[in-house]
């Protein structure tokens, strides 16, 4: 399987037969032209956020890393824009009921199909890494996971279609005026107006209602005890999925 659609729209492209992490490879290659893309269908040590792991079976999962342009207006909400681009691409290949959970998980009926890890390098370059489950040969990597093949008819070109849609959406979102990018995020984060449970950085778990996402990408939550909280990082779980 190749990636002709993706390769045609980026300035620099590598398809690695096998790698520990496409984000690590991209980091080592910086400086890279903006929107350079590194992909692999066999990523052996995928990284998640907060030191967690992204699990992938050889041949059944796509790892994509994109070097983002350094000078752009939407720096603070870039991870959300990457999630939104991944969401639109998942919908674009036919999974119309996919949702974006703050900050950037793509879920289908509460099961994760795609995850995003954005890493800011000391030079200011941001490497956006996106993992997509294409199919599961055997067991699910985690209980609440799903794959494209469980949602739409599997086909050879699916990963390339998804990646090229994502790239096009991401370029548009990153280049759009800040208020438009923010509005697009607000309109698409399914966490807004939902009761949620939060695992915050302090190691605490509490519950509340997600009210909105502010212009810096923070989740505005009203705790069930009435306190208003601005969440810059952490994990949320949608209650009553
Ligand atoms: C993420 O972290 O979801 C970010 C995943 C980013 C992976 C891409 S692949 C290309 C690039 N190169 C890398 O090395 N990484 C990026 P987080 O939100 O922390 O979620 C991680 C959690 O998701 C794990 O602790 C598991 O619970 C769950 N998980 C792991 N693998 C999964 C999978 N294949 N499908 C669904 N859930 C998974």
C-alpha cells in the first residue's frame, strides 16, 4: 500500500517500512519544510500523551507525523486543530458519527479510533502525530478501541484517503483567522455541554459539566459543586455515553 494522494500534497514525504515512532523520526529530521509528512504502517513504540503508549499492530495501524509551520497564529489551539482535522478526515472516509473528545481523541460511540500527540520542540516547531486504527487482526489494543474497518468497508486506499483529507483540513484550519479556527473547534468538540469526569494533573478525579472551549483551547468546566474550572490539560471522560 502506498500513499500517492498524501505524497502529492506535501513538500517532503517518507514512508517508513518500520520505525519506533514517526514523531521521533520527524523530530530528528527537523528542520523540515512545513507540512512534511512521515508515515509508517509498522510503528513499534508509539507514544501517547503524558508518557502513555499508543499500541499498533504491524500493517493494521497508520502512524502519521506532520511538521507544522513555525509562524502561525493559532499556536495555542493547534492540538485541537489537529484533532479537528483528524475528525473531519475520519468523517470524510465515511464514519459520519465520529466525535471529537477534548482535547483530541476521535471516538466512535465512545470507542477510540484515532489519537493525537502534538510535541513542541525547543526550536518552536510543532510535530503533530496522529495514530489511526485501520483494522484489528486479533484483539483490540484496549477495550474501548475501534478501527476504520469496523465502521466502513476496508479498502487499500483508505489510509491514504484519510491522511490526505487530514492534511488538507489541517492546512486550512492552521491558516484560518484565529476566531474562525476557535469557532470551528467550539462547533465540533463533542465534550461541550456534556457531563464529564476529569482526571486532572494533580491526580484528582472530579465531575462537572463542560461548558465551552476558550480561545486558548482550554476546557471551561462547571464542577458539580458549583466551582468553575479552566482545564488546560488532563483527561476527560464523557459520562452517560
Ligand atoms: C494518544 O495519547 O492518543 C496519542 C496517540 C498518538 C499516536 C501517534 S502515531 C504517530 C505519532 N508517533 C508517535 O509515537 N505517536 C504519534 P493519549 O491520549 O495519551 O492516549 C493513550 C491511551 O490510548 C493509552 O494509554 C491507551 O489507553 C489508549 N490506546 C493505546 N493504543 C490505542 C489504540 N491503538 N486505539 C485506541 N486506544 C489506544
